[in-house]
């Protein structure tokens, strides 16, 4: 699935880039080609002007023959162009890019040409350039392509003749072909490079999607597993209770169902909290709190649980510089009371669950900018290589490892991390196998003057 999506992304990226390159290359080609054609036409127009100025024009009657120019004509005597005097040099030009000149009489007859072989093209007067094809043989390779401009030469409404100048078309076609080859080559290389980059970028873009998908699959599988076991046990107990008419036995079975229902309720509540956290739907009810008092309340609630397990729960509050304890310490933390209670309850209960014997110590240290709360146990500990994953949802270092009861679902530390993130704090874990674990939560002090 991900490979198919990655290929599609790369293909779309390459296709869009290829279209853009094609449009760009086409624009460059037509711009350069039109520029070359305009340059050739400017050259031909310039040649026409030069030849017109050099024409030797004279009167048609010998008795009144006198040499005139196109700018100095007087009288109304018929005029003609002296072809021999106007076009004297007709030596063959061996250069490929030479310009050919043809002179036609007023009735359209060819009188003079620099072409070794007449083109045989009909005379068509055009102010703008035109491209013509001349067939010299049986194949297209023998054809000749010229760019021509034909202009009427007249004085006082008297047509003296027609001038046609021609330039080889390869001055345009040759650079155009080379440009097409260059654009094709570089566009092809650009498309290949774009495809390669698109494949790499699509892989980078799909990486977080793939990771999120795997996490979602794992989350769904773990949640289904956690929900399936208590539901199956509830169903079994209900069926057994229904099959037995003994009231005492039914009562004991209902007690089991009630415990499992509470367990399911906690699990669903945890899942709902994490789902809202991911969607940014958890409202933060921020208020000024006294962290010492909040920790005291949580310790008091968890002390009885620790005593039932034969553990000591020790609380070491932050040191104070005041000579006497204040009866009502001022608030020193801005946060959500319910979330913080849930945070410390999860940390302490998690430590109690995985501590077979010994004690759990909660230490509160207060600095100038932050509170540091450490929960230390003397439990089984966590190997170094697995410590980075303990904050993942449903993660257990050892699903079969010893703990106090089966109520844990692997969500306690994930919820703790989410709450710490909501309060812009940090959470760290340090542990040694069979030597205990210490989890340290750091919460910033509320804005304002430094405390203490």
C-alpha cells in the first residue's frame, strides 16, 4: 500500500514537472526561433534598402538620356533601371550564408540574378518575409529552403521593376535543430532527476505516515487485546452465575463482574484521554495551584494502597527557607488540577505495582524556574535498551513480568507524558535492572516574580 502510494506521488510529481518543463522548453524554442527569423528578415530588409539606393535610374528615351537617382528624379519622362550599371558584380559566392539578389522587369521577367540556377518561383510582392521551398531533385534532401523578401521599386507611380532577396533558411533551421536537441537532452535529464528526487521526497513524506499507521495498528491491536480479555471474563462469569441458582455464588460472580467493569471503565477513560490529546480536544483548565498541597493530597490517597502491598510510601517535600512553616503556602504553579492529580497518581501507582518489596519515595525539589518531582522505587527496574519505549502506549517491558495485579494496561506513562507536554514540562526516566526506577517530572513555575 505505501509503495503504491509512494509510486503515485513520485509519478504525479514527475508528470507535473515534465509538463512544466515542456511548456518552458516550448516557450524558449518559439522565442529563440522567432528571434532568429526576425534577425534574418531585418538583414534582408537592410539589403533591399542598400540595393534600392544603389540602383542607376535613367530616362527611357536616348535623346534625353541622363542618369538620375531615386531621390533626384525630375520631370515626367519614362524611367528605367540600368541593369548593367546597377548590378555589375555577379561573381559566384561560395559561402553558405550568402544573400542572393534577383531583379525583375516591370512585367515580372527575371533580368539579373546571383543564383547559379534560377529558382523558377513566381514573383509575389510581400513586405514581410516568407519561407519558400525549392525542389531540385526526387528526394526531400535535395530541396532548398529560402527566406525571401520581394519589393516593388517605383518612382512617381511608375513601376521600375521588382527586387527579391533571399537568404538560406539554415540560418534559422540549424540553430533551431540544435536548440531542440539541447532542450530535449536537458529536459530529459531534468525529468529523470525530478523523478529520482520525487521518489526520495515521497519516501520522506510517507515515512511519518507509515510510522503513524504502524502505531495505529499496534494501538488498535493492543486496545482490542486489553478490551477482549475482561469482556470474555465478564461473559463467562455472567453465564456461570445464570446457570447457578445459589444466591451467594451469584453475588460473588457479580462482584467479579463489577471489578472487571471498573477495569474496563478505567481503560476506556484512558483511551478517551489519549484520543482527545491527539486531536487537541483536551481543555486546559489552568489555575494557580500549590504543588506541595497537591502532592500531599495524592500521597495521602496512595498511602493506603502502598500499605496494603507491604510498602512504605515516603514523601520528601521541598526545603523552605522560612523560619516557620506557612499556614497557607502561596500558589506556585499554573496548571490543570485534575490532570496533575492524574499525573502523580499514575506515577506513584505505577511504582507501587512494580515494586515487590521496599519503599516508594516521592521527592519534591523547587528551583527558581521549575519544580522537580522524582518518584523513586526499589522495584524490578528496566533494562537500558528498553527505556526509550516505556512511554509508548500499551508498551510493557515484559508482559509476563511480576507485578501486584493485572490492572495495568500500559497507558500510565503514556498519559503522564501527555500531561507533562500539556504543561510545557519534561519527564525523564532512570533505571537499573533489579535496582529500582526513578521517574523525574519537571514543571515550570508560574510566570511572575521568582518564588522562594
